[in-house]
């Protein structure tokens, strides 16, 4: 996806990383082989084949709770000839939106919003394709109602979709949170709807395509809330579909499989029915479901025990698209379950006994800050999910053919507190970063040898590392402590013997579980590798602040790091300066009375700019008086905006800077040769609070550049700035010309506040036509954009 305007400028999406909303029923896999999930107020579309988020769909005004493809991957065998696929999404306000995806054009379209919305948040949407142009859908909400919908798709190009409510079912004071629909086997034309929720029961309703759903029976057995339900496709015997399976999961930690078998004597609930070979797997006879002239005997097929906490989700393996006994699909006997115990399990029946067994067990991004590596090889992000993550473009044959393929390649910090801020240490030598969390300590981390070799392999196609760097870095990996607050190094020369737990060091060794196995990766890592084996060791702790860390920045030489914390007083709002290497405190800068929200060093490291919740900015001069000594002085402080100042950014070529505020304005300032700061320009008021800024240069002589502006609404705009210098030879700014260069398409942007914007460094660039811009937001997303500018100096 690209955005462009006249003037030769083009912006295209390079990378999106998004965190899935933590709600059940949020993820849906479509027959088009794309996965949809709610990411804050947006619907994210993920391609499993490329492991990339392709786009996000804006439109909801509240957090997205659930998604449902039409057709889903369960009905891929019915979707071979479809040119358009559809997606339903429901949010916390009760709204349901229908989207259209064109397979040929690979484009998305907002179709409509359901006319009869729920009064409270939608908790589940389920749907089945009954023909290629018709689907039956059910939705439920915490408002105590379940709606049954008919969706009619256009049979010709350009036709309209029709979404109408067939029936509303009142479920009482205990809401339903799980739904599943299925066509009953035996060509009866009837549909069964299973509902489960807070009363621990599974309620079965039976109806026709035109509606008229009646309560048929209840299935009892679970001892806590029902969290997930899923019908299989009909199971065939001798070429005839005669049974269907329903899997259910609950907060009682158990999974149950129910069988609904077509009876040969439909009119009598006591008479004989089709005899089948009984086994240990089918042992409890339940109620009979009557659907028109047919009836179905329900029995408990199996009880699956293995999870150690609530089982939130269960789903049958999608059928294979192949013909078996004249049927156009084959339903595998395999179930995937996910639990609050942070495991997923695959269950299958044992071949001889038929007893269901667990055959596979496998072992979560809200995003507050991002920063590019000093040479732009990767992006480092931190989040309230208590992790630090590294993303990079993995170079391989596929990426050379299809373009950049971005992946999470390391998780250097897994912490016990929400992480608020991060900065990369600039300069030469090994990679270091400093992070700040909801604690009073800033922590310093250094890259491991296994990471450096993995990064080298991912970005440089196996070029060998410099020998001096390999010699300097003696840490292979790191282990996490049981409390999750510190990470201890694993040295290159360390042996893999079992540690001696006797003596005084017993407590220390017991802290470190499990042991990490760092290795050089030859392909992007999977979750288990990221969670345990890509950690960096913590080298220093920086003590000084009295409250939780809020902001960090490093100068361009890699000599100083500045930090700030949450503050309600002038003392707490001090900015601390730390000397890189020794990591001792070398300054405490006083100016503000409330939290300093962002800081940045000027291009020559002579000044430090800070903005604050007290609506003021401060400019400090920084001078190095000796090898280990610095002096600093408050040059200027000014109340610049009417509301909180959230962001700031220096001109990479001069002593001009921008500030952005909750008052929806961006102002451009200049530091005079004396000790004053003057206002050069106020950009036209934006439609939303300005929460992030980043200034990049494009040509040294003209001082031209772009200012990226991120807003609370999630939108991003790029403004061209050109600084005019005075004719007196002083180099001071006489004025600045500004114009909007491009407003990024909302489909490319965030759907909640942009927390940080960062141009790929170095910020100075001569005649640059391609620049990359990274962003992170409150919508759980990390995004990378490529900005192509047809620029040439006259």
C-alpha cells in the first residue's frame, strides 16, 4: 500500500507489528489463507505464508473483540471459485462491521455496519457458508441476547451485500460467550446453534435457514463457565454423513467432545437407533435432539484433561480439500486448544483404542517506545507487556525476490515490570541499550555474541564479524531470574556442567530457571526461542530517580544518557545525566515541575531539549570540561503550549526544534546565538492531539527536511520544512517554510495514539530518495514505512 501526492513523494508500508487484543474469539483464519485479529480498535490482517501483517482496517470506535471470516478455513473446499471473501468484526460497543476482500485486486472495502447492533460488547461471532452466496451468522453479547443473521453476497460484480437479522434469542441474565453453528447431517435442511456461557451449560438451538430457532436441549458436564465451542463438519460412514462432533472448553480446565449421531428411528426417543460399534471413547448417552423429521442421539465422546488453567479456545483442524468417498472434504480428527496456562495442545485419538490423547504441546505487544539501532540494522521496541523486542529485515532468497521480510529476531529483555522507555547507546563497539520501567532503576544491557552473529547472518548474508568485536564480546547469552528482574550472563568459555547447588551460592543458582541455550539462528526464531534463548545480560543498574522511569535518550557520540521519571514536584522532575561506560551519574538538571515527557540531544550534542507535562520546554547547554567531567546550564525555559507537551525533535542540521502538544499544535522554534529562543512558526491546528514528532534532514545546504507528526487519533502526517538562514553569516534561522507533504492513508496508520516516531538514522542525508520511518502506538502495533522522495539539490 502506498500514499502519494503531487511533487514526486511516495510513502509505502514496509512493516507492521501488532499485538492481538487479549480476548477470546478474537482470531479467525479465512479460506483465503489470511488471518484476522483485533488489534485495539483496528482489525489486523496477517499472512501466515509470509509471516507479515499486510494491513489494518480502521472503522471501529472501540476495541475489537471478535472476528469471523466468511468463508472461514473450515469451508475452504466451498471457496475454490470465489473472487471475494468477507470478514465480520465485532467491538466492545456492540457494533458489527462487514468487510470485503478482493482476491484479484488484493484490496479491502468497508461494506456496512450491522443495522441491529448489540447494546453491549460483542463477545462472539460465528458463521457458516450454506451456499456460495449465502451465509448464516450468529452473534452474542453481554447484553443477554444472541442474534441470528443471514448474509447474502452479490452474485455479480458490483452487487450489494445484504445483512439482515433473522431472529433474536434472549438468553437470560447469564450471558453467552461462546457460539458455534453447523448444518445437521442427513440433508434435513436444519441448522444447529450451540451456545455456552456463564451458567456452565451448553444450550442447543435448532432452526432453518429462514430462522425460527427453538431451544432443543442442554448439555451438562462442565463445572465452570463455557469459553469456547466448535462443531466439526459432518463425519461420514460408508459415504454417508451421519454424525457431527462438538468440542467444548471451560474454565474448569477441561475439554469435552460431544457426538451427535443421526438416529434411524426419529420419532421415538426410547426406540432403537442405528447401532454403531461402541468403544471406551463413546460411553455416556445424553439427550436426543429433534430437528424436523430427524433426531440425533447426543453422547459424550471424550473428556480431555491436560491443561493446568482455564481453557479459553478449542477448534477442530480445518478439513483437507480432497474427495473422500465422494465427499468434497475430509474432516481430520484433530483438535487445537489454548489455555491460560500459556500452552497450546493438539489432541488426536489413539489409533488402536480410539481414546483422545495430547500429542503436541507448545508454549504474548502493547508498545510504548521504539528506537533504531545506531546503523539502522534493526528496531528495538519496549512495551507494557514487559518485554523488549528486536525486529529486523531478514535477508534471504525470498526477501530478495519479494522485498523486505521483517521478523522479530530477538527478545533481549523479559522483565517483571511494564517497560516505558528505551534508548540505544550510540558510538562504536558492542550494541548497548538502556531501558526504563515502572520501577526507579534504569537498566543497561549489552548484546551477546550469539545475537551479533544472528544479526550478521540475517542482514549481511553471512559476512564474518570483525575479529576485534568477537574478541571483545565474551558473553554468549543470558539467563532469566525467577523474579524476572535481572538477566545473568552466560560466558563463551562457560561449561555446560550441571551447576553445584551446594554451599552459599545455592540461592543464586536456584534463581535462574530455566537455563537458556543461546545459539546462532539460521532462520527467524519461533516463540520458544524468543522467550528464553535470545536474552541479553544486564550489565549495570542506574540508581537515582525516586519514581518510575518515563523517558530516556542518548547523545550522538554515545557519551551521555539522559533519564527522567514520573513527577509531581520539581525535585522528582530532575533530569539525570549518566556517563556511558562508567555509568556514574554526572548531572542532575532542574527546570520542570512535572514529568519530563521526552528529551533529545541536538545534532552537535551541545544542547539537551526537554518537554514536560507542565507545558514548558527547557534547553540546556552541555559542555565537556574533561575526560570524565561535564558542565551544564539552563539556557532557556518557556511555556510553549496551552496543554501538555508530549513530544519534541531537533533539526538535524541546526539549532531549531519542534514541539507537539495536546493542544493539537506543532510549533517550530530556534535557539539564538545569545540565550533566547524564538518562535519561528506554528503549523495549522491538527484534528487531534499531537503525541509524537521526528525531524529528518534531506539536504545540508538548503536545510530541507521532513517532520513526521503522529497524533492521538493514530494518524500520521509528513510536513516538509525548509529553514531560511540569516544573511549576516551567523547561521541563525530567519524563518521556516512549511507545507504538508503527505497524509498517510488511515489504512496504513495506527488506530490509537502514536507513542513514538523515529526515522532510520543517520538523520543527516545528502540527496536521499529513500528513508524509513518507524512508529509505535497504543494500538499494540509497530510499523515501518518507506518514504520515497524524488529530491535533488539545485
